[in-house]
């Protein structure tokens, strides 16, 4: 399966022009901006403090890390993530450790070594170390060890030493301090950090990364915003070329190329969804990258068992419009396997109506099952799956080899019939499928399968064997050729069982009339399956009984009571001992006496069957 690759924006040109960008205005590219930015923050004399502004997840940190290849020429970049602090260490201690990690390691090693050596020099533990060290070293280690012990014992929390060290080192050792996600730092740590900035401000370049609007809009951060303005010399905006709108547009093209499909209408509808809903500046770069990664991972599991367009829409709701996805989960009825959006849908939200239409009204009768028919298979993290293309192909191949194998997959019949309805049958398989139908036509467990097999074979003949304007005659001729050794009565029986297409009826009506006349002329001529013949004589519609009365009276002579009841059942006006009430398009009851009276005249015994007496009250 082809995955959608992560899109990396080319910043090579922008890196050559970024210096002018930060002084003047942003360009459409960014890599040159990164290079110019690195030169700007390294200007001599008093170094400035910058605020690199951008929304959460917009790519600020990634952008800055890419520019490090220019910043690191004689300089080292150190990141201070104050929002990740989970202990009681002060901002000064963290800054010293972050800016000069080698010094932190040296001091810690020296302190621990001094304590250990001091203990080993005591009379209690005498390992001969005293004789191997000069008195100067002994005094040095003992003093250091004693200082550390007293410091820890008294639990001193002064930052004086760190302040002095930072004030000295930042004047002589080249470092660039980056304060990442400053808008996420707690108010206490933000205020404490200003002590640090008072010490090192101007000594080294400092770059804050964060969302300035969050600092200035929040009432809790008004004090922080006021103080920060005193230190920040220049605010730098994220280059426009890194906007989520451009990235979502690029990803939209990748999604369409990968999952657009070959059906022009479906592709057009899906493209409209991408243009109307997916392409937007509302999402962060991180959200877009995560969506694509999520999509690739999920379709590894679900590909072939879902309509990919609909699944992408559901995943879009899950990631970007979670309130709508939550409605689908909340409104899901497990007993009926259906779901819907809330009735309080905003009528003015055209995008929401469009999404609803794609999920519930489009992709009908398609394989794999669409969202509205089996929504649970589209829900994120649910492991209930539709029948996949691969699984359906396996069932189909086994069916051709051994029709009885189908019975073991009866629980998947509905989905497999949908698969057949959408499948183009190879010409080499047509005879095998016809034989399956003929050999199982009177087996009830194959009833629905045979209808599906007939449909897919007939559709394949219509599409492949000639021009579209002749498909009616071609498909009829195809089946007539396959059934040429059968009587008209047997053919009518097979055609009714497989639920033939409407354009077969006119030809079959003519055949039925000729067949009846032929059998009548032959005194001993038996009519095979007379109920089926009568069914096609009236075109499968009880409303045509009156106009076919002459021919029906002929066939009635060859029918018994059982045949008559079957005929009425095929016309769907009789079932299980009762005449059903028929209605016209206006909802008015249709009088069936014109249909039944001629029958009752010939079969008077059916009167009590068709009109059983009502029980006395």
C-alpha cells in the first residue's frame, strides 16, 4: 500500500535571505531567512533578545533547529525548556547546566570526588590514600568536600554562585540561549526567569520561542507581558511560507493522488471535500503531519475494507472536528448499527452539511460497505471490520472451485453480494457462474447468491461485449444461449428466481404466450412451471392481469390449486393463507376482485383459502 509521504518545505533559498527578512519583512521562502536570522542574533557589541512568534505547532522550533547549521559556526545553541521543569532546581541552575553542560559535569564530579576522598582520608577508613597525596591536594579536597557537605546540610538555596558564574561565562564563551515554548511556562517560572535575564541580557543572544498573543491576551500573564517587553528587543514572525494553508494544500494533492480513485464522480466529490474542508489555515503544522501519519497507519489496517474517501472524512472529524466525531459515537445505536449527527446541526454550516451528505447519502450500494450501512467499521480504534476486497476475492475464487464452500460464509452474505454487485466478471468465469446458478437454482440457501451472480454476470456482459446502446438485447441473447436446452417454462422459473432485469420481460411475455398456445394445441402438452409462466405473462405485475385475461384463462386450464396460489404469491398479493391489501400511489385500496373472480370461478375451493371466515366475536 502506498503511503502519503511527509511533506518537507524546501527552505534552501530562504536561508540566504533571512537576514534581510528579519530587518525588513518576511519573504515567501524561509531557509535564507534562517541563515540571516543566525547572523542577526550574533551581531557584536551588546547582543539583542528576540521573540520568535508563532502559534503552537506551527513549526517554530523545527525552523530554528534547521538554522543551527549556520548558527553553530563558532557558536553553540542551547535550549532551555522551563515548562518541562519537574523538580525544585532553580532557573539559574538549569540555565548554567543548559548553557555549559561540561561545567556542570565537572563541578558535580569534583564535588562527589572531594566528598569520597575526604571520607577515605579519615582514620576510620584508611586505605593508604593519605600517603599518596600531597598536603596541598588533601587540603583542597577536604575543603571542597566540607563546603559541599555544609551546603547540602543547611539546604542553602542561594543562586549567588550560579549568577556569578553565568555573568562571567556568558561574556567569554559563545552561546545562544533559546527559551522554548515560553508561553507554556508557569507564571512563577516566568517571573523567576527575569532574574536570569537581568544577569545575561546583552552578554549573549537570547531567543524566546512562543505565541506572543497568548502572553498578551491572558489576564494571568499581563505582568509577564509587561516585563517581557522590557527585555525583548525585536519580535520575529514565522515565515509565511510555513503557513498551514500551503501545507494543507500540498497534502490535499497527495491525498487526492493516492486515494482519489478512478471513478470520476466519486473523485470529484472527494476533491470538493478536500477543497472546502481540509485546505485551511486553522490547523498547525504538527496537526497536519500527525493527521497524515495517523492516516497511513490506520489505512494499513483498514485498506480494502472501507470506502477510503469516507474513512478519510471520518478521520478528519476525529482529528480536526472532534465535536462532530463525538456526536457520531454518542448517537451510535449498537442494536441497529446506525448513527447520525445531532439534530441541532447548524443550518448555516455548509461544510457540515456537505460532510453529512458524503457520509450518509453518497457511496450507496458500493463495496466495501459504506459508512451509513456499517459505521462501526469506520470508527477510529475499533477493530470491527467490513469484508475486505482480499477476503471477498478469496470467497469468490473458492465459490468457483466449489459452490458448497459458500455455505461456510453465510454470515458474510450481505457484504459478499455487495461485492458481486460491484464486480466486473472475467469472461472466463462466466460459464462457471452460469453453471453454479443452474445447479443450485432450487436450493433455498443459494437464493440470494444466485440473484447476485446473475446481476454481476449480466452487468459484465453489458459492459464488455459491445456498445452500450445494444446492451439490452445482448444480455438477453447471452442468457437465451445459456438456457437454450431448457423449456420456456423452466427458463421462466430460472429467470424469476434470479430476478431478471426489467428489459427481459417483454421478450419473456411473448415466449410465454407462444408456449401456452403450443401446449394447448397439444392435448397432452404439459406446461412446465405454470405459475412462473403466468408470472411473466402479466409482466410480473398484478395490474396487468386484466389485459392478459384471455391468455391467463388458457393457462388456468393447465394449473392446479397449488399453482394458482404460487402465482398469486409471486405477484405479492397472497401470503401464508391471506390475500394482502394492495394500495395505489395515492394510498387508496385497490379492488382485487377483477383478478381473483376469474380464478375463483375455476377454483371454487380456493374461496375459503383466500377469504377464510372471520372468527365469531
